[in-house]
């Protein structure tokens, strides 16, 4: 879960390598119930490759509303090889809700977060499509 690690007490992270993102369009949507700098009720990250509205590869991750950041493979599979439409984004949001194990916490109930997730997946995909490939 959050604030937990698999590192032993005598281990530390010495280096972190982040690969180049050539050809990737990405977006992160943070939903808070209070101030913008508050812990999010939900976070959705999306990384896409492809041309225009056509998605070749997709990565969708939900965070904050789950015990740990979680890839949503059902939504990824719907998006890959498809042209993005409003109907496809609705299906991807529904698939994310079906797959994600959402938690209740001070930021909101699991039921509330399901509705946030259903909408936020589509918003994150749209934002990523508006980005120039890196």
C-alpha cells in the first residue's frame, strides 16, 4: 500500500532511470475533494502511442483510490488498435470501474470513486490525445 516499501532497513534506492518517451502522449488527472494540493480522491495516468485519434498502444493507471497504483488492463485493451470516440471512452471508463478495487477513505467512498473513475479515464485519454508526442 501507500507509504510502504519492500526495501529492507539496510537498503536504499541509489538510482532511478526513466526511459525516454519518444512518440508517447501522456496525461495525469488528479481529482481532489478539497484543495488542489490535497491528497487526491482519485488519480488517473494515461500514456498513448498512435496517430491522431487512433491508439496503437495504451497504458492506464489508477491511483489514490486504490491500495497501490494499478494498471487497468481492460481499459488498455479496449483502447489499443481503436479510434477514440465518446462511446469508446465510456466503455473504457466502465471497464476501469469493473477492474479497479477501489477503497473508501477520508477522500470519499468507493462508490463515489467509481463514478469519478468512470468519467476521469475518458478525460485523461482526451488530454493525452491533445498533447504532442514526446
